[in-house]
C-alpha cells in the first residue's frame, strides 16, 4: 500500500458514501494476494521519515473511513492477508474468504507492531488474548481457523466464491439503507454503556423508528404482499471475484 493507493481508496469510499444508488461497498484485490501491508520500499526511500508518516496517516484514515461508512462494507479475500491487510479486512463489516486464504500479522519480524490494526482487530473481531498470540508469534492462520476466531464471516472454495459474493450481494440489495445506518449509529451509541442503559436506549430507539409513518406504511404493504421500495435487483455487469473473471464459475 503506497500513500497514493491509500489516498485513492479513501477517495473511492468517500465518493460513494452519499450516493443513494450505492447499496454496499466491495473491497477486493485483482492480484494473487489481497494485501501485504505497507510499501516497504517507499518507506525506505524517505530518509526523513515523512513518507512513512504520511503512509501511516493515510492508512489510519482509510480504516476509519471503512469503519464509519454508513454503507455496508464487504471485503472479498482470495489471497494471503498480511500485516496492514488484516486491518483492511477487520475494518469491514463483512469478510468472505476463499479456503486457501492465510492471515498473518508479521510486523514483529521487522521490529514493528500492528498499531493501526489493533483498534479494529480488537473492537470488531477477536479477543486481546487471541490478538496477542497472533502478534507475538506471527502465526499463519488459515481461513477455516480464521472463521472460528471471528476474522471472517464466510469461507468458500475458490470456485464457489463468485456465487457466494453474488448471493450476499442480492441480500444486501434488499436491506433498507436507512436501517444499515441506524444500526451502526445504535451500536456506536450503546457499546460503552452499562447493560441497563443499553436497554433503555434500545426501547427508545425502536419505538421512535417504528412510529415513523413511512415505516408503518411499509409494514402494512408488506403484510399485503408488497415489497419495500428499496428492494433492489442485484445484477452486476462483471465478475466480482478473481475466480469469476477466470471463468471458473
């Protein structure tokens, strides 16, 4: 990840945040690997450290943009995921991986730590104990184990990845865009509160939402057999995965 690539990814996310026609954002790689982290050659090229600092700042901004995105963010992993690549996946809402995908936090080999990765890995994915093991041993974790740990939501054979992504794309196209945003705001509001206070906010938020005349009208129409206006038809014009592009599906 060069500073330029990071900036372009941030711009891409921000450009689609306000587009009502965009139902979700898909993050993927066209290469053999998903992501192996920072561009080390660019890091060494900056003798004053400014290139590295800019890269780290841009990477942190990208993770925050993915985390705070009002749309659902979907990471498709078809190759190895190392170092900063683990952070990219962790910041997304949904992660789908091919069976041969391997995760590795390898920064300690070089005397570094995955500092930018940890806030998202710990709050969104795994326990501090599990994270400590991955960081301090730089262990390689295969997709099946990553599923058990909570690093990914779905694991599929490579030849079935295209179909899996299309299936979840169809489901996401039927989800209310406002419900996605409300859910994210709700979780952010309650995550640091005591359980009793969370319950009070939950009741208040649900009653407020359900009393919306538009929501009542939609529920009434649904009971009569009609679908909500936001139900979209998901027909991507091109393959969503590398395996799909190669004609394996």
